[in-house]
């Protein structure tokens, strides 16, 4: 399954030919990356069966839109120096990847924006420290060696590109596949007008041998994590997880308990400004806010 357009989808056969298919009932609702069995009906087709998935990434946001992709090798969370990224949304995307058991890397685009870039890069320090690959990017400058470093990480993999609107996801597809001609959003001309913004998730082959795949997706504003249990959360945040090993209670929420390894680390950090390998105040705030949110009864 290589694309979704509302109710119908595009399916690619092993020989590379593509055709429009319609799901047959709820059970055959497929997402990009799914392997499906389909039956021809004239020049279109119906999806008869979705084969078992190796993994599935999903989110649910306030307006209830779900986006999915399945059978991924990795997720690239692409953010940029402008628009300024929300750390909370970045953290949520990474938590969703951990929950789905999918490797994630982070790239910060628009290196040409000088001080804005430097500031954004500094905000990513906790993510480097907790073990994520965080790569600089300059997609506007095709000769920049940092781009080549990222492209190497994509080789031979199936990668879903996730990120807020305007970070350069479609620009990345165009840089990797010169013939793709994906429409990109020129924010300078049409700020927030939604012009040429990506509206559907689409699979692209990077090489003619079809060994490297990259999946473009619409930008997200909200990254809902309704499927994560609050007590699961600490295990999905590597920096919190590392300190939670020391908690006195096995069911510690890391919010108020005595003998909590996470709270102890925060107190230490407050005294010595940059003790490495610890938990930043913004990360802990994100943890506690998310814990609270996920503990509320579902609003929908
Ligand atoms: N300054 C600068 N601008 C860039 C760079 N890379 C991409 N852009 C611009 O950023 C804008 C948004 O790029 P897109 O590729 O459309 O962003 P997107 O992530 O696909 O956005 P959505 O489809 O809305 O989710 C465009 O105007 C690009 O030309 C860069 O390295 N530097
Ligand atoms: Mg796009
Ligand atoms: Zn604790």
C-alpha cells in the first residue's frame, strides 16, 4: 500500500505497477506500508486482506484524525529552525515511536538560518544526551555535506518522515528523488494559508532497485498519545527511564513519591546546573503534563 486518498488507496504490485483499490469493509482498511491481498475489478481493485504487520505507528489528535504507517524500519522526526518546533510535540512523536518499537532519529533542518538554528540546536541537547541520533540538515543547499550524512542513514531502509508543517519533509523527498516533484509549501509567500501543504501519506522509492523507501506525511500540530498508559510513559522516555531504575516503589509515578530516583536526580540537577546524563526541566515538565493528560478519562 503506497498511498491513501480519502477512502481509496493505491496498491503497488511486486512488478511496480500501481492501481487504485477500495477496502472491502472495516477489516480490510490498510495503511501505507501495509502488505495486502487484492482482487481486480475492471481497472481498479478491492483489498481482500491486510497481512500481519511488523509494526504500526499511529497517533490520535484532538480532531480525531488518525494517521498510520506500518512495517517501518525507522522514523525520521524532521523539525526546523523555523517554524520554531514544539518540544512537547517532538517528545510525543518519539514516545509514539518507542511505544511502537520503531527506531527514531531526529534531524534539524534550515542550517542557513544562523542564530535561529543555533538556538534550536541547543534545545535538542537533551535528546542527543539520551541517545537519539540528532542530525543537522541544510536541504536548501544541495552541496552541504550534512545532507549526505542523513541520506546515508536512509539507505536500504523504509523511513517514515514525520514533523510539523513547514519543516521540509516534502523538500527532503525532492532532494532524494529529483523526479518526484512533490509540492512544497512556500511559507514565505503563504504563511499559514496551507498552500501546497502535504495532505496525504505517500510512499516513494528512492532507487530504481526499490531498496530504499521514504514516506512523506502531512505535518502535525498535535501528536495525540491516547494509546499510551500513563504508567507506561516513563519506560518510553529514555532519560526518565534511566533514573526510574532507582525508585523505591515498583509502581512509582515519579511525581511525589519518597525514594524516587527521578525526583532525586531533579534535585541534584537544581544544585549543579549541568550534570550530564540527567533530566532537563523541560523534559520533566513534559513527562508530568503527559502523565496527567493520559490519566484523564477519554474525551472522545
Ligand atoms: N531557509 C530554508 N528553507 C527551507 C529549507 N528546506 C526547506 N525549506 C523551505 O521550507 C518550506 C516548507 O517546506 P516543505 O518541504 O513544504 O515542508 P513540509 O514539511 O513538507 O510541510 P507540510 O507538507 O505542510 O507538512 C518551503 O518553503 C521550503 O522551500 C532550508 O534548508 N532552508
Ligand atoms: Mg509536505
Ligand atoms: Zn520514581
